[in-house]
C-alpha cells in the first residue's frame, strides 16, 4: 500500500534537470503528487506540445505550478543565471530540492569511443552536477538527488563513458554528505519507459518507480540506494 505522506513543502521550489522526459518527467509528477507546489524543469529544449499538455494536466490535477526553463546545465553561467531567475520569479519560495536526471548517451564498445564521446556523456552528468552544486550553495536544500545507474558499479561493455559519469555522481553525493549537505544517488536498474518492454529485457516499469522514490525520499534520504527489478 502506497502511503500518502507529503514529502515536499508548499511554498518551496524543486528543480528537476532533464525533467521533460523519461524518469525526469516521472519525478515532476511524483513531486507534484507529494505536495510540491513549484517545480522548475531545466532542459536545453522547450517542451513539445504533447509534453506541454501533459504538464498542464499534472498542474490541473495537483493544483501546483510547473515551469520549464531553457538551460544547458553543463554551462556554469547558464545554471547561475537560471538560479537567479528562479529566485526572482518565486520570491518567498526558497529552492528546497534538486533532482538531477539529465543525461546524454553515446554508447559503443570502448575501442569505438573517442574522447569527444566521453565528454558528451560527462557534460550533463559531471559538469551538470558540479554546476548545480555550486549554484545552490546558498540554498537550504532538503534534497539533492542524482540519478545514477547500476552500470556505475556493475559496468557495461558498451557504456564505459556512462558508467564513469554515474560513478562520479555516486562519489559526489558522498562528498556532499561529508560536507554536511544532502546528497543521494539512486542507482537505477533498467527502466521500461514505454508500455511494452523490449523482448528479453527485464526492467522495472516506470509506474513501479513511485514506491522506490517514496522509500528513497522518506526513509533513505541520505543513503545511496539501488533500485532494480528483482523478481
Ligand atoms: N531509463 C533508464 O532505464 C535508466 C536506468 C538507469 C538510470 N537512469 C538515469 O535516469 C536519468 C533519466 O534517464 P531517462 O532515460 O529517463 O532520460 P531521457 O528520457 O533521455 O531524458 C534525459 C533528459 O536530459 C535532458 N538533458 C540532456 N542534456 C542536458 C543538459 N546539458 N542540460 C539540461 N538538460 C539536459 C534532455 O533534454 P534536452 O535534450 O532538451 O536538454 C532530456 O529531457 C538519467 O540520469 C539516467 O542515467 C535511467
């Protein structure tokens, strides 16, 4: 049974990087359903009409406000600028949470990957987390959550760049906790974002993520966790 406890404050802003799609958008819905009044999505692009419609549906259902701001989180100036813009747009509503979901994939066996294909994957995850960390230093955050992957510790032959970027997130969250700041990385297993799983893939359906989020946010706020399907 899914408890109905509120996890997010009203009169507070929650940032979701990469929140226009996949797990990021599910996070937007999760925060909305758990009491988050102001949510800001950071993405390099504007929402497409169907996503904008979905955002409106969530706002209507949850009575909250979801704003999408264009921002490349790998660029320090963009992130500092967007944090100032958020503070101006929501006076009296402090930023209380950062959920870092942005990702770019450039898969390939190690011999086919060159430096640029590592850098493209590192940019949103590694530069992104550093920029979000620095730009929110003055915020009193309740959550700083990074979406990592089980590839960070199991490895994956065609995702060495992705595994390395996720390992950075895991260690960076440890570093934040050592500084006395919130920091949690969630090592997700394969998540099936569409209705039907591809043949042979044993993944957690995206609808099943809510319980994992709940446990991560409510009980294991500062602990690293692994979320994967184990049946
Ligand atoms: N899906 C899975 O099975 C799975 C499994 C394990 C872990 N995870 C983790 O969960 C997170 C979400 O994965 P997903 O598959 O749901 O992702 P996704 O649907 O591919 O979404 C990634 C988002 O990141 C945004 N993004 C990329 N670079 C950005 C940048 N520099 N600045 C701002 N936004 C940026 C993209 O939007 P723009 O292009 O508009 O910027 C996009 O909306 C990732 O961190 C991933 O590692 C996912």
